[in-house]
């Protein structure tokens, strides 16, 4: 580094303006990456989920089984990471619960608006899909950010709510994913929530 | 010198151009390091160009990727451009703009490629972000390092690695999820990431190093090639310069040759002569000009013989062949074609033209000499006319000479007779004057006759072998009396190595010598006349130089030029003072030249002159038989006493040649001193050679003094004198002299004999009674003449009387006949002892009469002596041819008649014949 520094210094001495530009350039790069990291690491606004599922939703289909509900915005780039992480979690605790995916659809839009790779992937995970017109269902559950997961135990009580990705669109282990996995395995955990990284379902305030 | 390998190590890659070395064209002065730097710079620039494109493509690809993967972010039914798209545009742009700008404006600089490294690794980080930290995107890092290795600069890899490391460390610490995809990164994972990067770095650095070594090797090769090329180029340049110089020189030479050729062409074409070149067959190859009426084109190629007179063609053809065969120049004159068809004469020179030493053609230069030929013809005619006139003049002179000599014969002859009769002193003086005047007149006539004959080219010379020394001695003897009268001495000297045998006319040699001696004596009042004979060193041909030197008045320088002209003496007063016709030298000069020799003189006014002439055709002869040997003179010591240095020198050289020890003295007193000194020293002189005429004490006085001195009495004395009188010999013998020799002719044999005899006289056992024999001086014959009967045939009465008187004096009985016919009748009647026959007579001349007498005298041949005034050799030969035995020139002299009688009419002479 010292050597490189000496070479650079030599060139820079020759051209102070160039040195200044390069310095600003490197600083800008650092700042840009910091902003990007910060964006990546910024979760959606915290939400308070409903403690029980609305009974008219008919969930669980088999009484006495835990129900996992995930609110997704089908066009949010982060949704695929969330679905992917959900599949990985469910694979670690198979048949531990019923899965219901609420796919947001703006009011007035046809159901085809949600079609794309994401519903297919959801179906692969064995979950049922419910079209959430205008986000009303997610709103009733108190979910505001795409990717938010809510787990209701066999008693129908909310036992977990939060995101299962470590950051925006990030696949891999995350705090929420770990808690959810342990809960689905019937293990105890002192955590019941995690930040959610994704687009807003409810629209801009 | 090839520079050592650079000490820096750089990472190399073959991604762009394996072993890529730019095609450099290094200057001859560049070193390997320079070449390597230039190659390195080229690689850097190539890398910059590569990344200029690659960074741009990555930026675009990032934007496309962002637009594809996360084009928008949503909020319910609303959406907006996703942050990733902005990040791809601006952050990605931030990664590439600055490096691209540097690549574009500052390619090859260190800062550029390091900025490229930073930007490229920035793209890796951005990609990882945009792909939501997909682990596969880490390969972009490896790919980036591989691309950066194109620079073959390990420092760029270090920069990139440093940025990657910094990114991983920073994010690994504070945002591990963004780089490792986990919430908390294990240190081993950091190590693992780092290990892969380091591994790739090692491989790439090794590759760079290998590549740079290859670059270096190629540069070395290039350098060697460049050196070879430079060397070759230098040689090419040198050779080019040489060739240019040669070309320039050749051009100059060609220019000079052209100029020279133009000059020669101008000379040739403006020459008045006809200049041709012809081949072996005589065909004309070139001609500078042609006669009017001829066409040059027609003349070229035609034989030269077409333009030559027919009777000369074969001769010219032969000359052409000779020139081509011998390569030598031939000149000739030939008649040929001329102006207006009139034949002209040409003086032609035919020379060879050689190529590589071989005669390939000939040059013929012909000058029109028609005018000269005509002039020559006119001259020839004029000459013939002049010759005819000259002949007539010569014949007239010869006739006149004869006619004058005949009466002069009478005048001188009768004057001689008159002087033998008793006369009063006055009468004797008158008669003597008449005789000397007659002799002078006769000499003048003889000179005129000689000169006229020479001028008329009528002089005929004899061509017989003769000995030179007797001729010179005779001449000197003849002139010695004249010299003696003036108190002069004639000294003869002849180099021992001078050939004495010659072929020529001894009479004319004598005539020249007599003339020179006569002049020398005439113009010398005191001193001596020195005759020297030597080999002529100034001539290329073997010849002998005879010179006559005197100590006379000399010749003024302004008179010398005209000295050899006829009738010329130094000045008119000379003629008045010394007499003479002034023809002598002119005649002598012409005689010498006619005999093939030369004649000249050197003179200093007031000191004397030296006249010389050369004689050619000496005959190689061994040592003359008469050359005396001096073996008997060993131990004899001789002293020479003479006041004249030349005399002493001649004698000294002679004695030196004989090996006789000698000394000399210039006076009697000095001689006595040396004689006495030698006696006292115990080495007395045995012989003394004494000159008679010496100042203060002459030779006789010295001899008598020596006889009076007992110490010197034993020295034999030999007297050398220029003059002799009757009774001298007896007187000197009585005075004690053992020998008496006359000068100028002191013959070596005689001198040797005299010294030998004198030396014997002084030998210890010398018999007192023995007297030396003395060389007798020339004395008139004293014996009474024998009686003879002679017939004198002479038509001229005066000559008859004169001859009769002379013959009667010689005790002859004389019968007279007036012409040849009468003589024949008398011969028929009486047996004569001798006939003196005049040649030119009326009725029957001497020649016819002689023929008739010869026809008659079959039993006994009577000697017939011609009496003729003609002195030409042709006349003499005519006499001999007619049967005569001898001839006597008129005017008659008593001695001539006596010698003829003694020779031809002596008793027994007829019998011997």
C-alpha cells in the first residue's frame, strides 16, 4: 500500500487537480455505497399484527393447525427473496402449518395483475394464494410491508410477526427466518418478531 | 549493451495478447530498457483501451440488470423507479466515469490504471449489491482481477485487491450481510474469501512476471535485431553514400569525358587535316570532314584505298597491315583524290588504336601537302640550277687554279733555283721576297680551291685505315720550325687509352691540324702550343678529340660567333697584321664535319685559345705494337727539368705510366738543388731529362754544371730541344749528354730507349768506353743522287725548264717531250728509268699517253709519275687508273721529285717490281 501510495502520490503531485478529483471520486464512491447499504438495511415501518385471524377467512382449513400468513406485493423485487426464504423455512419444518399467501392487487385491477413468476413459486411452496384486493386483507391483519409473515399457532393466536430476509431482497439466513423456523419446529424462542424488508403494501402515506 | 533485467516484478496476463509486445521500431540509440519501457507503456495503453470499453459495458450492463431485476419499487398500487436503478446509473457511473475519462485522456499513466482498478472493483461491489448479495457475483471480483492483469502490473492488482479487502473488511465488520449474505460473518469466511483472492493474485502475479520476462526477452531480441538492422542500415547508408559518391564521381568523370570528347571533337573537326579511323580492311569508320563533292555518309564504310592513287594502293595496304600487326606508327606520302578532281599529295600518319593492348583500328591523319610538294619541286629545280651553276663555278675555279698554279710553279721553282746561284745580298733578298710572295699566293689559291670544292660538294675524301699519331707528329714537326722561329714550343700529348687507329683521310686530318697549329703559332707571341689527343667524352659515338691550345692573344667574345665563317678573322686588322685568307677555319670546320666529326673552340681574350675537332670511326685495336715496355727501368730514378709545366706534365705522365720514380724541377737552379739533395740522401737520380731552352740557365749550361759537380757527374743527361742545328749533337755529346731528342715529337719508344741506355751508363758496372747512340735530328739527305735517265713530258715551256733544272740537280739526264704522242715515240726508242708525265697536254694528254706506253712496255714496266695541278682525289685516281704509278702536285718542288725518284727509280727498284 505504501508503494502504491507512493506511485499515486507521485502522479498526484504532478497534477493536484487530478488528485483532488480522485479524492472526491473515492469519497463519492464510499458515500454511494454507504447510502446503498443503508437503503438495503432499512426495513419497512413497524406494524402491529392482529392477534387472531378473522374467522370468516376459514383458516385453518383443518382446525387445530397453525397458520402462516405472508403478505406479498407481487411486483416488489424483494418478494421473491421472501418466498424463497419461506420455502427454505418450510422445508426445515414440513407440514408444520398451513400457508396462506396474500397477494396484493390494486383495486380495480384484474386478478391477472398478480400473475407472474411469483405466484408460481408460491404454489411450489405449497401455500394457498388469496388475492388481496387493494391490500384490505393485509390491512386487517395489520401487515404494511410486503414480505411480512404472521404465524398463528394451533390456538389461533399470533405467535410471530415480521420479515424473514436479512435485508431487502436478500436471500439467506435472517433473524426472522430463524425465529420462525424454531417456532414451526415447536421450539421455544424469546423472539416473536423481526424487521420486514420490502415494498409497502398499503401505498404511500 | 543490453541492460540487465528490470528489478520490478509485475503481474502479467495473456488475456489481451499473450506475449504481446507492440511492434516497436526502436531507434538505434535505444537500450533494451528503453524498448522494454516502450513495450510496457504500450501494454498499459492497450489495457486502458480495454477498460475504457469494459467499464462502459459494465455500467450499461448494471443499468440493464437493475432495470430487469428491480426496475421499480412499489407502495401499494403506486410504484417508482427502484433505488437499484438509480444506484446502477449513478453509483455505477461513479465507478466508471473517472477511470474512463482517465483512460481516454491519460492513457498509460499510473493513476489511470489504478483508478481503473478502483472503479472495476467498485463495479464488483455494486454488482454484489444489485444482485442482493448473490454469492455468485463474487466471481466478478476474480474476473476483474484477471482483466486487470492485462496491465501486467502487479501494483494494479494490489490496488484492486486492497479495495476488495477494504470493502470486505468494512462491510464484513459493519454490514456482513451485504457481503457475506449472513448476519454475522465467521472470521474463517473472511479468511476463505481472502485466501481465494490471494490465490488468484499469486497466480496472476506469477503470470505477469512470466509475461514481462517474455516481454524483456522479446525486447532483447528486438534490440539485437535493431542493432543488426542499425548496423545493416549504417552499412547500407555508408554503401549508399559510397555509391552516391561513386555516382557523383562517375558523373563528374562522364562530364569531364564528355567535355574532353567535345574538345577533341572540336579539335578533330576543325583540324585542317583529314582524320579518319579505319578498320583492318581499310574501311573508313570515322572521318572528320570530306572533300567537297563527297558525301560523308557515302565515305563512311568505304575503303580508304578508293581515295588513293592506284599505284600507291598496294603500298598503303601493306602499311595498314603493318600497323595492325606491329602496333607501330607509319608515315608516308601518297597522292590521292583532291579538290575539283585534281590529284593532291598527302602526308599521312597511320597509327594504331589499341583496346586492351590489341590493335582494333587505326587512325589515319592526312595533311594536304600539295603546295609543299609543288614548292619542293620548284626548290629542286632551283637547286639543280644552282648546282649546275656551282659546278660551273667549281670547274672554273679548278681550271683557274690549274692555270694559276702552272705559272706559279715557274715563279717559285725558278726563284728557288735563283736562290741557289751566287747573288748579291739585295738580289737574294728580292728573290726571297718573290718566293715567299709566290708561296703565299699559292697558299691562297689552294685555300680557295679547297673551299670551292667543299662548297661545290666536290671534295672527295679518302677512306682508309691510318694511324693518328704519325699524322699529328708529322704536322707538329712541320710546324715546329715556325714555332721555333717565334720561340714557342709545341707540346704533344696523347692519352694512353686513346685509340690510335682510325679510318678516314689522314691528309685532311693533317690539313686541319696544320691549319690549327699555324693559327696557334701565328697568334701566340710567347708560351707554347699544346696538342692533346684524347677520347671525346662529349660524344655518344666513339670518337677522338684533338685539341690545339695556345697561350696567345685569344679571341674576343664578340668575335667568336663569326669565327668559322668564311673569309673571317677576328677583325680586319688581324688580317692586316697576321695575313691569311680567313678561309682556314671555315675549311677545317667543313672538313671535320665531312669526316663525321665536330669542331669548336674555347677562348679567353688575352689568355689563349683551344681549338678542337673530333674524329669518328676509331678502330678497336689492342695495345699498339710500338708501345714500349719499361721493364728494364726498375730502380731507375729520373728528374725532369723544364720550365714549361705542360712539358713536365707530359713527361711525368709518360714516366708514371712506365712506373719510373721521378721528380721534377722548373729551373736549372732548382734542378741542381734537388739533384744534390737526392745525392746527399743516398737516393741519387740516375737520369736527368733537361730542356734546352730555359731562362737564366738553359739545359746545356745545367748539363755542364752537373758535369762539373762530382756528385752529379754520375747522373746521365738527356737533352730535349725544340730546335736543332747542325753540330748540336756533337757539341752536346761532348758536353756529357748521353742522348739528344728533339721536340715536339718525343716518341715514347725513343725516349724509353734513351733513358734505358742512359741508365745503363750510370749503372755501377758501366763500361766507360760505351757511348750512347744518339737519335739523329732530321737532316737533309747528304748522299749524292744516283744517275738516272728520265723522260719529262710537259707542254708548258716554263714547267719544262723548271723540271729539267730540278732533275738535273738530282743527277738525271733529261729528255723532253711536248706532248704524249712525242713521248710515246721516245719511249719506243730509249729505255727510261722514269717518266714524269704532265696530264693535260695538247694532241695527246698524259692519260692517253700512259695507256699507250703501258701497252708498249710489255717486257719492262717503266715508272710513270704524273705531274698535275689538279689535286682532286678523282684526278689522282684517274692517274692510277691510267697506269701511272704516282703523282706529284704542281708547283714542283725539288724534294717531291727526289722522293719520287728514290721511291720509283732507285737501282733495283724496278727489279723489285
